[in-house]
C-alpha cells in the first residue's frame, strides 16, 4: 500500500560531501501528498553513498537497456525494415 508521505531532493540546493569523512548530505523536502511538511537532510556514509550510487546506476541501466530493446523490436517489426526471407 502506498504511503502519502515522500521526500524529494530540494531543487534549490545541491548535495554536499565532506572530503575528510566521506559523508554525503542530500537536502530534501518532505511532503504529504502535495503539501510541504518540512525539510531534512539525507546523511549517508561514504559506503552507504557508494551502495546507493551502484543501485541507482543498475536501475538506470536496466531502464536504458529496456528502452533500447523495445526500440530494436519496433524497428525490426516495422513494415519498411522487416526482412522477407521467403
């Protein structure tokens, strides 16, 4: 079941990092449906940030691969590009 609460990256602020500790801070806006509820920072250790980055990269690559496969299927099935081996 979906919850009406969510967080979004604050568009007016960039994530920051501490070069000494590796800590990453991502400024967030907190929402309940479409009503702002406040602000908070997502604070990640270097390891947590690396794991999140790796997971997001996999998700983005899956999406990109899925779109490329869909596009390839559409091109192969297009009447002007389909081969007739008969």
